[in-house]
C-alpha cells in the first residue's frame, strides 16, 4: 500500500515485478514533474497498466499535494485513493511540497469534506534521527482538527508513531519490510551499505522492535507498504546516494520468512492484505500466492536496479500464483 514505480524505462523494469505477486498497490505521485492533476494521474495509470501487461493488478492512484479547489477534488475523487503530502525537499522528488502545514489546511479541510484520505511522508527538517518523532505533533494536530479525515502515516519508523496510532480513530499507518528488519547500524555501522539507505532512515533497535510487534500482531490499523523505491545502480553507488530500498520482487518471501521466524504466519494475510482492504475499502483483483518454505536466491540485480539482499539466499519462495 505504498509503492514507487517511477516512469519510462524504469517503470517497464519494475512494474511487472510488483504486479506479479501483488493484486494492487498505492502508487506514489512524486515523479518529475509531479502527478498533481487528474489528467496526469489518468495518463500515468494507463502507462502503469501497459507496463504490467496482462497481470491482475490494480494501481490505486494518488495525487501530489498542492492547493486544490473543491471542483478539482470532486472530479478526482473516484479516480484516486488519496493525496500524498510531502514536506518540501524532505525526500526523493519532493521539491515543491508543503513548507508550512498551516498553509495546507484549506485543502485538507476540503479533503475531509469530500472524503479523500491524506497520505503523509511525516518528517520535519530537524536532526535526521528526530525528524519523524518531531512530526508526530503534526499528526496529532491534524487528527484532532480534522476528525473525519482519514490520515495515513506512511512508512513509520519509530515506537512513538506506533503509540500514536492508537490515540486517534482516524490515524492509520503503513510500515515497510526493511524497517521491520534493519536498524541504522545495518546501514552505517560498518561499511556504508547504500542499497539500505532510505528516508525515513532506519532507526534504533527499540524502534524496530515496536514496529515488528505491531506488524506480527497484525495491528488492525497497520498495513504493509513496501515503499519499494528503485534507483539505477549508478544513483545508489555514488556520492550523493539516492534514498530508497528496492524490495518489490522479494517482499512476500521475506515477510513469510520473518513471520515464520516469530511463529506468526497466521497473521501474515491480514498484515499484507486484509487490513488494507478494510481500511481503504478497496476491492483489488483476485490473486492467490502460494509461498513455500524453500530457499531461493535473490538476483544480483533486476535490470539496473539492485534489490535488498542482492546475491543472498532467503528462506522462502513463491511456488505458484493464481488469479
């Protein structure tokens, strides 16, 4: 429920890798230029469907946050699952995002009235380890001021975010595969591992533990959102490394391994799919993925994109996919 597919040749490479094992995904709008008009959104959806070819896969589209009129929102509502708010310059392709939350509240109020969810990359411009924690007060403010607005805290990384999830009925969240597994020590504790560098950055062990327990218990307001974010290898292994971890083709296998390790396999279905279907009121195409506890090797690369755990063996495999 949080996916980057990019565009052009990159979309052609990575789109089918998600469409193969997932029935749908919430598509992020931070292209260059951003997807901030309905016609851009509809055209992008057509390109995604063309790239994914005959796979049973529904791209749930979003718009990039800007000041929208009521008529724009009403026209877009049936075509989108939400509007994604990025603080200006906080992550990949977020230039032109929101500088002050107060300046966004007129549009947020209209979103509440029209029933369009607000999806948020929740970070401030503070010290990098504190950015999400400092943004929690913004979530608290928005949840109180707009109680009928469905707010999704995207890719949460802290134990504070997990606690906040239970404090407001209109707050929901996604969490990634990599934030359930790694801490900042895995990224920069020894040699720098650029393919694990993402934003928000991985945090402390106690944060990972809080996220993991919420996921393993299939917390009803939490959904899996991979935030799978492909970049060419040349943009990751360089000075000025791009932020993003590419996990789309291995996400289900690694989640099965993680849940099996903690004896929570019965909760995997709810975490990956059922919670999202309920919380977003969506009906993706029918698809059944049979996973088996057989080792598989992660490719070194998919085209020019290096995945998490490249060249390593993981404990589970996809055996069969049926519609």
